């Protein structure tokens, strides 16, 4: 049985994590929808990508602004928040589990639940804690991630009018295992992604604190307070999210392909991905470059990178502010 203080700490971490994830997801949803449309489009998503591609040149989406214009013209503003309900249902347990497990692991490693003690942890422990927390959160929230991808991918006319109809159809045609299609590349992706995100975030925080200390010393100030400003926390989160996304994007593309196999979208969105198109994750990683060129593994990388920066920044920024507010309110 946990001590009352530990339980309260876990609840505060879960609450702060859930709120930060929900705010981040809602703010960046338009970029996420565009990213998903690019990732599930078998045709090239830009003119330069035609080089080395064996797929016909006719494409529905060929750039961020063109995609945004088309989505607005055909689906109006709600189109940019397609799948946001399951995304929010996903991100609340995901982020809550992620931050709770992360803080628990850091507390065990540091022997203290205080942030000032945990910030001096070894970078390796930060990376490992982030990776394990990401795996736990992914398994707990994955069905919502799958539903979000399907609803954001379907376009007009809708294949599924709502989340409930999509859920029932998947269970009826693919069984409960269908709710975890693409889980393998997701888990393989989340280890380096979460590890990089949290590890680099802590690393950037340490560097910034050292910079603050150096700047204070140079100015002749001898303050022991080397805490970070809100803007510095924002920048650390931004840098962490960007680094993680750039490294792990190909596995995210593979995951999305498995998630939308068999989705009967309107033909104007391009070739459909039939069931069992890819035998395994490694088969997908091999066939996508063969059929679509190496750029196929990086479809959606531009909106994904643009989204990763503010998403990471907003997530950590809101988490830190909410966490500090809860500590001061309930301590």
C-alpha cells in the first residue's frame, strides 16, 4: 500500500499529464489530420517525391497548404478536428499513464519525488524511464489511437459516421485483435520516441539550468535559484518533441498503414490499402521504399515536425504549470 503522500503525488502527476495531453492534442489537431492524410496516401505527397517512385503521379494531396485548402473546401473547419474525440479519449489515459509511470520510475531512481532531486538523474535513467512509461501508456490507450487514425483518414463521404460505428465494425470484421492493428511498430517506435522525448527534455533542462547559473555568475549574482522560466520550459519541450519525431517517423508511417488496412475510402483519395497488404512490419519497411521511393517512409514528415514542436512544448509547458499549481494548492 502506498503512503498517502505517494498516492497524492501520483494523482497530481496523472491529472497534470492528462490535462497537458488534452490541450496539446486539441491545439495541434489540424496538423495531425494533414499528417495522417499524407501518411496513408500511397501516391506521392510532393512533386519531388515522384523521383524514384513507381506509383502513378496523380495525388490527392501534394503539400501542406494545398491539403489544408482541400480539407477546408470539402469538409470545412470540422474536417481539421476529425478523430479528435477518440484522440482526446486516447490522450487522457495515455498521458496520465505516461507521466504517472515516468514520475514513479524517476522517484525510485532518485529516491525522492521532488523535482529538484530528479533533475540531476543520469541521462540514461531519463531515457529508460521515458521509454518504459511510453510503452505502458501505449498499451493502455491504443484502441483510441486506431480509431482516431481511421476517422481522420476517411475523408468525405464518411465511411463511418462516428466512433461507435467504427468500433463495432472493426470488432465485427477483425475481432478484438483488430483494435491493436499496428501495435508492434508502435511499441518499437515508442521506445526510442518516448526515451528521446523525455531524455532530451531533461538534458535540455539541465543545460538551460547550467546556462542560467553561468549567466548569474557572470553578472555577479550568487543566487542559488537556477529554476527555469516558463519560456525556457516551453523551448525545452519544443526541442525534445522535434528531436524525437525526426528519428521515429518511418515507424509511425508503418503504424498508420496497418491501422487503415481495408478502409474503403472514396477513390478520389487514391489507391486503397487492402487487408493484409503488408505481411509484417519489416515487409512494410521494405515494400514502401520499393513502391513509393524512400520518401514514402517520410510522408507527412513536414506537418509532423511542425506539429511535434508545439505539441511537445505545450505538453511539457502545461504539465509543469499544472503540476506546480497542484503542488502549491494541495501540499
